[in-house]
């Protein structure tokens, strides 16, 4: 086989990360579909690991009652496993309709070195946004949706509980609002340096200021949500951005919850927030999110990188806590240097159809 024939053969196949059992993942080879007239062939440059949701998938903890709603736009397989899941991918269009070749794009696609999607699934990354930073587009989109849901007003007092990836994103975006005060709250005192980098005031939960107009909860902990009830002012709003998967949460609703007429409202990125749903599409929300990434401060969220072939071990280390990260970046081989041979195969004809994402 000639070099050109080997390259042609590699172009017809892709390597992707699959969750194949509880706390088990592997790289699999699969056939690429033939691009249609409205499709693009994308070579991946980077993907990001959205630790919270992806570790729920890794632990096979997606509740059966929301398995359909949890499916990512380009997911293959079904929960709990085997499933190909992920949604923070940046690549270069290698082939597509006129004008698309060579564009750097973001796509809500799992961890895979090459893929074919309709061009409508792609968000073009604007000048001024580095490709590596652009993996954060989907997380910024989540933060934008939560802020649209919260609807902060001039002079509001706002607290964000949980200084992780999503909480940090929300706090950074809110830092540009004309608020009376904004606090990023976390039990880990080491998060103070992170908050300083974001230009946001930091507080331990015990020292946080009360009487907030809005509390945005992102800690995915029972204690954090309980503290939200204490910090929000009378008739104030709590926006719940955490997802607890199959965990049960207990709240003290028998205290002053009713007397103070408090509200807890979920924010979920699968659909545009209620306040903007009739005037913004998902594509417009993504375009807004990627435009915000021109601010270099977002590089603080990228806390490490690994080669694509190391992805199964990276996910395992994130799950057992031996690797700490906000967003861990996966780097893909350059053009002409395909990933190592995968241990098993997956017939692309068996892939599940994509449904609405819950990220």
C-alpha cells in the first residue's frame, strides 16, 4: 500500500472515546460516514473534559428517567453504556461546502479525532479566540444561559456558590455587570487565588454576605444549596445550576422558606432560558458564548492537557481524584499523524441518533 493509499484509508476511519462500563473507557476505531452535500469533515484539534457531567457518565450514574434528555447532540450509544459522550470540541474543516474548508470551528461533539456533521452544527471561531481556549465555548454557553435565567438588575447583590468551572464562568461574566456586590463562595480557601484571577471577591460560606437578590448555586452539594437558602434575601431567587444525577438532596424547607417566599429555579442548558427563548436560538447563544472568549482571562480555566491517546487514563484519574482540573484539554495528533490503533471497533451504522443535550 502506498503512502497516499494509507492516508486515504485513515481518512475513512476515526478514533473515539467510549464509556464501555462503570468506570471503564477505551478508544475505539469506527468508520466515518460519507459526507453529504451539506456536511463538513472536521479534524479535531482539541477537546475539553466537562468534568461534572462526564464523570457522571463515567460512573454510569445517569438516572434512567432522564437518559433521553441527557443525550448529547452527537452522542452515539445509550446510557449507561456503551456510549460515546462529550460536547467540547474544536477542529478544522478539512472538506465541506464552498467557503468552509480551512475554518476553525467549535462543535458539540464527543472526543473523536475526525467526524462528519452538518455545517449547521458548527460554530465558527472568530479571530482573536485561540483554538485551545475555544473548547470552553460550551461551558460559557451554560453560564450565559444561567445568567439569562437569573436576570440580574442594576445594583443587585449576587452570590455565586461553588468556585468550579461553571461557577467561575458565571462569576466572571457577572463581573461585567453593574452590581452592588458580587461574591464567589467556596469552602476551599485556595480558591481565593482563582477568584482574584477572575477579578471577583471571594468568601468562605461562613463569611458570605446575606440579603442577596440572587444566589446562583453551582457547588453540586447539599450544603451549598442549604447555604443558598440562608444567603438569599426575602422573596429572592436561587438559580440551581448543579446537577445531582442519582444523588438525593435534603433541604430545610420547613424553616423560613415559605415565610420569606423564596424561589428555587433550575437552569438547564439544553434549551434557551425562558427569558430569551422566543428571541434567541441555540446557535445564537453559542455564537455569543464563543465571542466572549476573546478575553484572555478565560485561560485560567484551562488547567492541564494530555494527548488524545491518554484520554482513558485521564478520565480515570479525574474520577479517582488523582488529577485535579477545572477544564482538562485533550490534544489531538496533527494532520497525517493518526492516533494509535484502537483496541476494538464500533460499527458507525449502530450509532444512536442525537437528541437534545442536557449539559
